[in-house]
C-alpha cells in the first residue's frame, strides 16, 4: 500500500517563502526506501509533495514537515517582532 500528501503553504511574501524553503529543503540522507519528497516554490507559495510505499511513513513525514513549518513561523515571528510584540499575518 502506498500513500501521498500534498501541502501548499502561503507565506507573507517571497522573502519569507525563500527562507522557509531553505529550511525545508530535503537533504535525502537516511530517508526510508520509497520515500519521495519534492518541493517547489513560486513567489510566496511553497508546494510540498510526499510519496511513500507506507502510509505511516507518509504521515510521519508530513507531521515532521508541519512541525518544522510551525517552528520556523515561531522563530521568524520572534526575530521580526517590533517592540516585543508579535503579529501574525
């Protein structure tokens, strides 16, 4: 059995999407067999595709990527906060 997931992330602007894409770029080292991760970036949008021969691998990979996105967002917001206040887009 195989499984796939697709995410489209919309960032505040192209600068943020470039930074997020650099963080999420797969290194493909130590990845399970039959796991494919692809990413494309266009302006402020990032599309991630995950394909695997195992539903559990697809799900755990998707969750790991979403956790990375959430961590990036927190770090980005804190590093760009003005006067100690954080504003979400």
